[in-house]
């Protein structure tokens, strides 16, 4: 199939499809005598898988190592371990985000608790000292 048809089927721009080919994610592309790319039917499935995996948080580098050269040659155990590792990575990121959010909420609460008669600079010093961030 030509790149235009593959683009239409996947919703991806031809430039994105060529990019995935250039970086080695789309490996089963052949060239016709006129130089046009000829994509197998499996390319549609692979491209949809790449997009879905990226939306799930996989980087292009991770996908390069994860995806087989031949779609019929998946390593089941490698795939499962990659998915488990990505879940662990997401858990770690969620924990860090929750900690950051808690710190920001605490900081916001302290800043909003500014006494009416205190100016912003003095309030900043007060808040910073409560968080152990002041120089004095």
C-alpha cells in the first residue's frame, strides 16, 4: 500500500510515517522500482501500536527495543516485562507528583495565611523560614 493510503488508514501524517521508518520503528517497508514506498498491511497495525504505546508513556527509544522486526515474532516475556516496568515507572512518577502537589498545597496555604498587616516581602521571609529555606 502507498503512504497516502496508510496515512488515511492510521490518521498519521505521511511525514510521521516516514519518521518512524527513518528511526527504525517501521522496518517492513520495501521500495518499488520507481522509488515509492510499499507498505505491507501489517504496517497499519504496527503504526497504531506505536501511537498507542506512546500515549501510554513509552518513549521512541523504548519502542525501538520493544518492537520486533517481524510482527509475527513477538517475545511474550519481553513484552510483559516491558509493560510491568512501564507500570512501575508510572507508579514512581505518580508518587513524585503527589509529593510535589502536597508541597505546593502546603506552600500555597502558608502564603495565603499572610497576616493582613504584613507586606509580601516579609511574608515571603516568614514562609521561607517555616520551610527551612531562609538564609538567616
